[in-house]
């Protein structure tokens, strides 16, 4: 039986690699005892801002066996999105790297389904579900448990081999597998992300999401509070600062996923081209991109807020 667990785990990891995932690690499904008080405090202190969906399904978020009855294993997967080319007009409003190409939810879901299909055809009658931000699962926590990296002082999952420019997804299976050991913390005495965050959203290992530019430009539906005027560092969608300054991202290598290439030449747009963007152009260019999450109105709000 033990041999089977090991063999199945290796088969899953090999297939994940073949499908283009950066890495794959496995943990025993169960209640996240250590995370429960931390998540509760985060919510009580209102650090989720207006993201009231983070309050829902508290029990399921902390225990995949409630979310997927019979769950035995969480298979965590990373997909690289680090681009080879970035925006090349220094004064153009900035779009975060994760949103350059096709919306990752679609790209990853296809790969996850292929991996689940592989498990069901090669291993047997395994029940499971695929997750990529589609349900209350603590992606970073599971990936860290599975040895794929540690949650840094900027709260992102970081790997010594590949930095942090990757997405995280899971397969939750009712199959027992061999479990990996958690990775260790390599932040050391570094505080680069905390020092660089323009809105002071970070304290070591914790974020006040309500102050994060990513939240302000993507999740917040109301007007951006005046206290943030002049602090946005030209970000119009998301923010990459705490990853750009992280020394471990010197090890990021460009992705090889064709779907993550920008759908047009917008990396070359000038400041005025962004300011003149019409709804027709927005809809056409960002039809399949995560940028459409703000809708045209949201992007215009963000662009207007950046004006002195
Ligand atoms: C809500 C959310 C946000 C919020 C809040 C961010 C956050 N850190 O939680 C906002 C909108 C701000 C956001 C922004 C971004 N996000 Co986001 N987001 C999520 C989401 C949906 C849930 C995360 C969550 O559960 N947060 C709850 C809080 C409590 O978790 P936490 O901040 O990690 O807190 C932990 C630590 O603080 C720790 N802790 C608490 N107290 C203490 C004390 C000590 C001493 C220690 C050691 C630890 C500790 O315990 C907490 C619980 O584990 C996940 C997807 C998912 N389903 O998991 C994506 C996710 C985290 N986001 C992602 C990305 C890419 C981003 C951005 C980079 C996008 C961008 N460029 O704009 C930024 C990064 C900002 C940042 N520094 O975190 C990726 C991260 C990939 C990675 N490598 O880690 C995820 C996993 C999506 C995905 N599936 O790939 N996001
Ligand atoms: S994404 Fe930007 S605003 Fe948010 S914590 Fe990181 S540096 Fe700060
Ligand atoms: S910038 Fe430094 S402190 Fe912040 S996450 Fe990276 S290594 Fe850790």
C-alpha cells in the first residue's frame, strides 16, 4: 500500500510537470488549526476591507474535508506567469504582471481538469475536485505545507528556486498519497518589501488588504479613499512592488505559456494612449484578461485617480 502511495504521488507529480506546472507538492487534507485564529483575527480587524466574501464559509476555508467530503489529500500546483517582456513606457500606468495574458482561472482550470482526468484514468476510481480561486481554499497555506515555498514577509508564497511570480491551484482528492514536508522561511533579516510598500499595507508576514494597491485598484468598488492620493506609484491594475523588490525574484525565469502573452501591443502604449482608452477598445483588448475584473468603469476610476 505504501509503495502504491509513493508511486501514485510520483505519477501525479510527473504528469503535473508534463502539463506545464512549475511544481507540485502534496499534503494531508485536514483542519488548519494554526491558521484558524490568524484568519479570524484578520477578519475581525477588518483587514479584508470590503471583500465580504472572505467572511463566508469560514469552516470550509479552514478544512478541505468539509469542502470536499472524503478528502484525503491536497495536491498543490504552481504555474509560472513571469513575463519576458514588460511595459516599456516609464510613465505609462502600470498593470501587474499576473494580468498580462489570458485570465489565469481559465488557463489553470483546463490543466487541472487534465490532471484530474489523468488520476482517474491511470490510478482508478478517485473522486476529486479542482480549485483555482473558485472556492474558499487557502492556496498559500496548502502550498507551503506541501513544501513548495514559504509565506514571506510580503505574505506571498516564495520559492528559493523560482521566486514568487506564480499562481497556486489545487486538486483535492479522496486518495491517500505520500506527503511532502513544509519548506523553511528564507526571509531572514530582509525587510525590502515592507520598506518599499507605498501604502504601508505590510507588517512582517501580515497584510492589511484594505490598504493594498491591488485591493484598491481591483477589489474596491467605491471611490479610492483620498488618503491614498499620490501613493499609488502609477499602478492602474494590481501592484507588483513587494515582489519586484524581493531578492528571491532574481531567480524568476520567463514562463512558456502562450496563453499568458498579452493579446495585443498594449505593453507599448504610452501614458496618453491609456488615458484615451475607450470602452470599445477596453472590451476588445482585455476580453479574456483578468484586467476585465475592474470593468471599464473601474479602470477609468483608477486612471483618473493617478492624475496629479
Ligand atoms: C484575498 C486575496 C488577496 C487580497 C489580500 C492578500 C492576502 N495576502 O491575503 C488582495 C486583494 C490584497 C490580494 C493581492 C494580491 N494577490 Co491575492 N489572493 C487573495 C486570495 C483570494 C485569498 C488569500 C487569503 O486567504 N487571505 C487571507 C489572509 C489572512 O491570508 P494571508 O495574508 O496570507 O495571511 C497569513 C499570514 O498573515 C499569516 N500570519 C498571520 N499572523 C501572523 C503572524 C506571524 C508572526 C506569522 C509568521 C504569520 C502570520 O497567517 C495568515 C493566514 O494564513 C488568494 C487565493 C486563495 N484562494 O488563496 C489570492 C492570492 C493570494 N493572490 C495572489 C496574487 C498573485 C496577488 C497579487 C500579487 C496580485 C497583484 N499583483 O496585484 C497581490 C499581492 C499582494 C500581497 N502582498 O499579498 C496569488 C498569490 C501567489 C503567491 N505566489 O503567493 C493567490 C494565491 C491567487 C492564486 N491562486 O494564485 N490578494
Ligand atoms: S502589492 Fe503593493 S500595495 Fe500591496 S502590499 Fe505589495 S507593495 Fe504594498
Ligand atoms: S522582500 Fe525580503 S522580507 Fe520581503 S518577502 Fe522577499 S525576502 Fe522576505
